């Protein structure tokens, strides 16, 4: 019996199509190729990109106003461009794509690397609990704003700060152990690289992918990190509702208020003040299509009653304090739970 391709990752991405237009697709990464669908519910893909002898390029700079693009170049020198909704998502796709392509070239099966086994961490170490301790506003790593190469990095810290903190909190016996443990946190996604130095190190094959230097910058994935050119222009000052720290972001399906049709939108959840902004993921500008003020809102899961066409479950509803109803759909039951929990938490903080 012929072996069925194994699914590695799936989600919404924006793809460049004909006439320099960009459209959102539901994308599936299999161990032999990348399939993209017009809708998540479609049974057959719109197209398929084979990964054999494919080259994957991260941080694609070919589009000035699109900063989250990566490129797949096939063996026939055909370029395919995809755009993620945030840096962590882009880097995760690229990491799995590169690994899948490498496995094909070496004739191996795709298998996710177990950080604990590969670097022999003690079984008593809980990386998630350690990550929460590092984020503690009083006892955790001090998050600061740094300027490097004419860019300002907000909500970040250096690799040296990470190892210093692990030593000071007696999580490790020496700096070498600290470097190994910090690399485990990075490999599991609890830390993210910021800037070229740390990103190049993270893409390496060494077990210690985090750098114990002040030149390598890192950030927590849900900290609201962003990088911008050093500028004193007045238009750099954002509106009050955009000042909150980003808690969660990603693509969801949203039902329109008038036509009741469903469209893919990029959502950014901010706290204090509590707002959920949504954008056209295919657009190359940063202007929000709308915002949902979450103070005093109610958010609940909704079971599909057959009236919500084009969707297949995982619905939830936000009812604002002014009694405006918003219907959204997540890609999975787990993602729906995460969004509901995050919105509930932010709405309480925003009161």
C-alpha cells in the first residue's frame, strides 16, 4: 500500500498570485510538499508545491511593505511567496519547511526533534514553568528597549541576560548549563530571536542555538515585541487604543455584519486598553479595518446551527458592552479555547 503523506503543519497564509495580487489560503505542509486551498473546507487543493530540491528563503526583502514574507523556489526555478501574520508564525513555517526539504534530500522521515532528549536536560526541568518565571514582572528577566544598527528593538533582552538570570536563580550550576537550558527554551519556542545575529544562530545545527552575548537579542513570543527604524517623526505616535501590549495574534474567519459572508482576517489582541483589531491579511498597509473594544464584553463558544455557511465549527461570539455581535471561527477547537481564554483575560484587565 502506498504511504500517505504526513501532515506537519497547517494554517492561514497569504500567497502572492497573478498580477502581483495577494490572497489568503488555507495551507497544509506535508512531508513531501505544500498544498494550498481556497477555503479550509475544500477537499481538493488549489495548488501543490513539491519540496524535493526546493529552496526556502526567510526574511524575503523583495516587497518593501511586506515584512513577513518567505519564499519557496522549486527545482524548476519557480518562486512562490507566502506571508505570515506575525514573525513567530513565519519563522515556525520556515523552520518546518527547511526540515521537511532536508529530510527529503537525505531520504529520512520527518520527525520533530525532542529538545529534552537531544541536549539531555534533567527530567525535573519543566520548560513551561521556567518560562513563566522568566516572564514574572518582578522577579523575571528585565525587558528593555535597545537600539542596534539604526533600529529600535522594543520589549527585548540579550542572550547574556538570559544566562545571567538562570545562574542567579540557581536553575543551572554554571554558564555552560545555562547556555544549554536557554537553547532548549529557544528551541521549544519560549524565547524568540530578534535581529540578524540571534536569528542566524537559531537556524544553526548546534545544540546551543542561543548565544551568550550582548549582541544577540531575544524576546518573549507574547510580549508585544516589535522592531522599528529609529525615527522622531510625529506620526510614530500611535493612537491610544494601539498602545496596549500585544497578547495574541493570528488569522481567523470573520463574518461580515451586512453581507454575512466569511473572510479571513488577521486579528491582533491588545491589553490595557483591551482591543481586538482586525486587518486584511492580503493588504500591504498597516491600517486596521476595524476594532472591537473588549472592555465589559462577553465571549463564548458557539455550536454551529447550520446557518453559518462556509464554516465547519469552532465558532465563537464576542458581544461588546454596546451589544454589537461579532462571529469568528478558529482553525481548531484548541485554537478557539486559546482565543476565548485570552480575550476573557484581557477584557477583565481592561476594566
